């Protein structure tokens, strides 16, 4: 996978690609129709919260994103393993978003336009749309429900912040008891509790204890990386730090502080690009410091995030 966007690097509408031009190509505002060839008995087709999207219905579906978030799923036969998770979550969220499924093989022109607009190359590709603006979620593989659910919750928070609070019409499913969440190992729980309380030293110490017993613990590795960013920023005056970095563009330490600020503020690409610029033009210890810090931020964001994949490619080009 693809990991959900981690806390501190939340989704926002900044820099989103405008889908208006693409939607304008399909301006016929018809009722969204299910494909005639679809299995009428399938769980996905039976849900009022899941629709098949065609080139003809695309503009209508995008227009609905001013009422409630739309989640587009570009899929292809043979590359849809795990796609049922999205349909299940659409039912679980009971109309708080509409899931629009696009069969890449049946709608090649629409799919290609979307892939180009979202600067993606592979399917499955899943992106949310809020007020016509896309928020790329994940590509290349479907995450399990426990990873997709918090990402969709973040989409809903973004939508609410932008005044999009409607629901898809349809009967809400009967309430079912929420599954009991598995308990965290004691040190994991200790680290998370300390981080939530703002005691980053204690959180870092707990994560290090986890890694001392199991160096392959991915959650501890990512948790420690996040906590270290927050530790470094504790007490930092953001305005003064940005001013210092602007006055000294070749000061690696100053640039690293602002990269951390960008990351925590949700400007992931800005953080990566700031460090990439140093790698491209610096040499020796400065270059090594920028590269090492960039790799640390990759860990914070998550290896499966497409922004990390793009920045890794740029880093390889800068180094070689």
C-alpha cells in the first residue's frame, strides 16, 4: 500500500487540480445510470451510495460534489482485488460520501483524462472530489478497511471545513455494533498517549524501547519519526524560522526547520521540494544532511504515499 496520510500531514484543497475543464466535456446532466451489463444482484450495485460512472454521467457526478464528497474509484478487471472495501465503507458511512466506480476498460477516454489530470499512471486510482476539486487518496493497490477508513474520515473533515455537509439520498443501513478495536501493545499505547499529551520526549523513549526489542516494527519506526519532528519544532517560532530561511537559502539547518514546519502544516510537497533543492545544489555535509532529513520525512509520510514515490524519483535524479 499505500498508507493513509499520517496525522500532521492532513488533506487540504491547496494545490488541487481543477476538474472543471474535464467535467465540461461531459456537460449532459443526466441521471446517473448503472451500466446495463452490471450484475443487478451485486452488493455494490444494490447500494444507493455506489454508482457506476460513465463519460456521459461524469459531469453530473462531479457536480454532486458540492453537496457531499464524491470518491472516484478507477478500476480494471484483474486490478480490483480489495475494491469491495470501498463499497463496504460507503455503506458504513451511510451516504456521507458517494462512491463512483469507473471501469477503465469500458471508459478508456474518461479514465485516461482522469489519470492525466491527477498525474497518475496506474490503477486502481482512488481520489475524492470536494466542490469539484480532487484530493488524491491512493493508487496502485486498495488498502484494507482499517487504513482506508481514517483517510475517508479526513476527507469528510475537509468537506465539512469547506461547507460540504450533505448526504447521498438513500436508506441508512441498520446500525450494527462497532467491532471491538484490538488493544495496542503496552509500549505502543504508552508512546501514543505520551505524544497525544505533548510529552514528545517520553513518546520517543517509548518508541525506542519498542524498536530495541523489534527493529522491524514499522509502526514504531513511523511513530518515532513523527515524534522527532514534533520534538524539533517544540518552542520554534514559525514566523522567525521562515524569515531566517528566506534570508539564508543556503543554510541547511534553517531550511530543515522550515521543511518540518511545512510537513506538520500539511504542505508535504513543499517540504520535500525545499530539501530537494538543497540536494541538487549543495555538496558534502550539507547535501548529506538534506538527503538524510528527506528520507526521515519520507518515513513520516509513509512509503505508500504517492507524494513520497514522486519525491524519491526526484531524489534519485538529483543524486545520480
